[in-house]
């Protein structure tokens, strides 16, 4: 990606001051190093018990980073670095199963297509009882099982399973392969003309996956697009650059990165876009962060997309990873990024004593009044866009809120969260083998689920249960459809319960061009009801 450095003028009068400050810092650093070396030498030679010096050095390094009070700074051990690379890279070497822990057993929650697990016939709901010859007991953590299943590509790993409805275990030997976790889990056509593409992360293939799915849906007749970035925590910066470039002409600023002691770097689109005119709505929520905010902010500033939903997370910091000896690495915040209009997206946060990351000045309500109090900037076309941390939507649409009865029922059920989940999963798995695509939740299904909750010790008053049946129906419908046909079918069935997506579709039906879409947003009255900020 081409970067255009901005010139910085530094007067000669500043040079002595800068040089003097450097000398003072240099002396202070040397003194600190000597102090640390002396303490370590005395501890190593004189402490009453023998100590692991290597471990002490590692803990001291972690303590140094902790003193920065930067919630995003971290030292990675070799194993932690490997896990981090798998998460951000979107791939790992394994067998291709997503697992969950239930009642001391490990259950298959998802099987990725075209993987060793898929080819071996492993199904959702199968339980792993052995890894090679080691029997899995209640003391096994899910990380232990996951770690055993992963390894070098081409190596073999054995596992023994028990399938629901059978008692006879069966054994499988897998040959590990590189497993790529899709950034786009599915992409579908809604209302016959709107492409819907959810992006769950900015892995190394995210932009290509969006490109391929968009081309396919446009070929099928899509004339508009909803890009769903809700729940997307971010990922690779270059993927955000490339994804923005899909919709914006060459030569447009994507973001600027401003670090200490360096001229700003400006990221600019440098490719021919594949969809420069398609009407586009981006969905955001309180979990849309980092790379998600880069895409949403750039397209909003260039009047290329309408942002709908709730305010994003507000992570406008750049972290850099530096390799260290021994397979370690350190991640440090090295810069802040700004949208093309000059907005810093970073929300000020602090770490609490119990390790929670909280906003210093949180917005308690997602309202038009809150939005109007934010700093105002201008888009390319002169529209007002809002700063002050995070991406503020053009059209605020709160989450669908629970009724009082539904809230009361949810609290009762979640008082025993694990037991509730097991009852839901087991019953939904059974029903997924029986229902047809047009199924509906019936009174008999509700009765059976209520009985299963009671059997697992989840005590819910029947009148309370009946008062919250819409909540029950959403739980059962979503889980059954997902287990029976996958996420895309479950999403289609869920449309009526997704007010943010419904609003996006309504805007795209009425706005045939990007210009019309932006005009509709300007005339849309923002709701005064609170949304659920996260």
C-alpha cells in the first residue's frame, strides 16, 4: 500500500534542547540497567533458596510492560505467540473442528468443510473421549484438548468419539493440515437484490473473501450491499486498506498513522475498485473495533457508505510486534490512526484493579443528544460526521430490547448458565434431525424444553416461562436452524429479529443510488431510546 509521508519542519533552535533531553534520558537508562543487574546478581548468588533466573527475567520484563499502563501492550511467550498468529492469521495446523466443553466432556460444535474432520465424517454433537490413548476426563480443560489436536502439518493424531444415540465408540486417525478459518462464514442474497456479507475478522484472506463473495452475488443479481462488521474485533491493517479499496477510487486517503518522532504516514487507495458505485450500508456495534473502524470510518468520510447500528468500540491505536530472543515477542502501542476527515477513533480507556478495560467517560445512552455533543467533522460532501472516539453511525438503530418478562426469564435461566446451555444444545440437536426447513416452534416443543430445563435443575416458574415465550422461541429457533443447516439459514430465519439489518434493507430499498441513500439518512430521525453499549 502506497504511503505518502508529510513533511515536518524542525527549527535549528530546537536541536540543543532535544540533544540535552537525550543525554539525560541516556544517563537515567544506564543507571537503571546497573541497578537491575546488581539486584539480579545478588538474588542469584545470595538468596536463601535457588531461583530460576530465566523465569525472574521474564517476570521482570512483563512487569516493565505492565507499568506502561497500556492495556494493549503485552509480552508473548513462544506458545502465546503461536496462538496469536493462528488467531490473527486465520489459520492453524489441525483437523478442522470447533469444540465446546459440556459436563466434563468435549463436544464437536462445528466441523469446517474440506478438512480432515469433515472428510472423516465427524459430525456436530459427537463427543471426544480419547486423544490417542489418553482418556479425556472432567479435569481436562478445553485448551488441553485443542492443544493436543493441533500440531505440525502432515503429522498424525488419533481420536476416539462417541456419537449421540449410540454407545459404541469409534476411532479416527487424522493427518493434520493447515486449516483456514473463513473471515466470511457465509454470504447470501436478501430480498432478491441485496448482497449480505458478514465479516467476522480481518485475517490474511479477509479482503479476498469479500471480493470473491461480492463478485458471486453481483453475478447472481445483487444491486446493493450490506457489509456486516458487527462483532468484528479487527485484524490486519493491510486487509482493512484493501477492503476499503474495493469500494473507493484510486488516490483516496484511507487513514493516517501518527507515531512518536516520525512524520505521519498516509495510506492511500492504489487499486481499481471492483464496486465503486454499488449502494452500501455498513453495520457496526460495540464490538466493531480496529480494522472494522478503519473501513467504516474511511467509507463514511468519503460518502461512500452509510453506517447503521450502534457506536463502535473505539480502538484507534496501532500496535507493532517486535521479535525477541528465545521465540518471545513484544507488542507495543506505537501510533494512533485517524480517518480521512481527521477523526481520532480512540476512546480513552483504563485498566481497573481487577483487570477490566473500561471507558473513562462512557456514554450511558445511545441517543441523538449524545451524538450531537460529540466533536463534528465534515465528510467529502460536507456531511457532518462525529468524532470523540469510535465510529458514530449515520443512522442509530438500537438493539432490539428485551421486555421486562423476557429479562426476568433470562435472569432465572442464566442463574444456571451451563445447565441451561446443555438443555438447549441437547434438545436442539435432537430436533435438528427431525425438522423441515419451514419449521416453527410449537407449544409441544416449548413444553419439552421446559421439562429438560427442570431435569437439569434449572428452576423456572411456568408462568414466568410462558410470559417470555418469544425469548424461548428465539433461542430454540436459532440453535435448531444452525445445527440443522448452518449459519446462513439461521440468519435468514433471524431477519425479523434483527432491527439493524431490517433498517439497512429498508434504506437500500428506498435509496437506489449512494446519493439517494445518503439523503435518506439525513432525513431519518434518530431514535431517542437507548441502545446497548458494550
